[in-house]
């Protein structure tokens, strides 16, 4: 349902050509690193790495995550600085995520639902976005069922991380 919203409204964000792809990847790496460096100390904790990777559109297998996390714990003390993050994610971004949704596209799609821009998709916003963008008028119970499925923390709304998790699980 959400992927339908990505074209054409977010298509203008896509760059073409290899040089643009590298700069786009670099920009996305920097933005993702900043977003997940919660205490702004220049390091990502290994526990945040899986969510960060998924947010960037890279869907690691559980085995791959285990290997990466063990390597980070043993070699890097459980923390990853920006340079190590780029070494880890750069090749994955170029090879594995070609054609996948990036952070920019995910944020664009999220904004299509977050009508008031407060960082949360409420029941009313979800219902309105589905009606506006997909032309479907859903009943309250149908919207509630969708919301319950996506709202992982149970606060009655969908934040960006829940939105990404919903997309990565489909």
C-alpha cells in the first residue's frame, strides 16, 4: 500500500548515474549515522546498527547481523565510528540496495501519511492518507486493524521507526 505512494511524488529524489549514486549513498550514510548517534558522541552502539541498516533500506539476515555484531563487539568494543560505519555499509549500500528504497524515499513516504508533520501518523491521518492517495475509504475498524498491526509500541500512532519496520517486514 505504502509503496504505491512512492511514485511519482518521491521519484524526483532519485539520482541517476554512478557518480550520483555514490554521492547519494555517502549522504545517506552520513544522515543515517547522525540519526542513530543518539548521544551525538560520534559512535553508534552495536544495538542500534540493525535498525539503522533497515532504515537505510538494507535488510540484513539474522546470521549476517550476528556476524557483524560479533565483529563490532570484539574488534571495536561495541561501538562504531563514522569511518567504520562507512567501511561496513558503503559496499552493502552500493551492491545490495541498488533499486531499494533509501532513507530519503522512506522519509518522503512517511510525510505522505504524517499530514500535520509532527512525526507521528495518527488513526485519522492514516485514514485520510489512504483515502487521498489510494482512493479507498476504509471503515474505522479497518483503519484500527491496520494501526494495531503497525503500532509496535502501542501508543496509538505510528512513528518513523515503526513505519520502516512495517515496510521491511512486508
